[in-house]
C-alpha cells in the first residue's frame, strides 16, 4: 500500500506529464496557426491580383463595346 506521500508524488508526476504533453500540443498548434496564416495571406494576395486583372478585363470589354457601338452607330 502506498503512503500518502507516494500517492501525492504519483499525482504530481502525472500532472507534470500531462502538462508537458499539453505544452507540446500547444506548440504544434501555434506552428500550424502560423502556417495557416501565411497560406491565407498568400491566397489573399492571389485573390487581390485576380480581382485587379478582372477589373482590367472589364475595362477592356467596355472599350471594345464602345468601339463597336461607334462603328455601328
């Protein structure tokens, strides 16, 4: 039979083990979060570039329509 001190020592060891495990998991999640933020920023840049290209294409289409209307009209 364990003494009270031994039981307390076992519980402390279990708590320290769980603490280390959670600390490692937390660190892994922090790295994952940083990677996801970087990916998100990269995708935001691509989206912004595509939106700009789309706006330029819309302007080109408007110019072509105006040229066609003036030629027909």
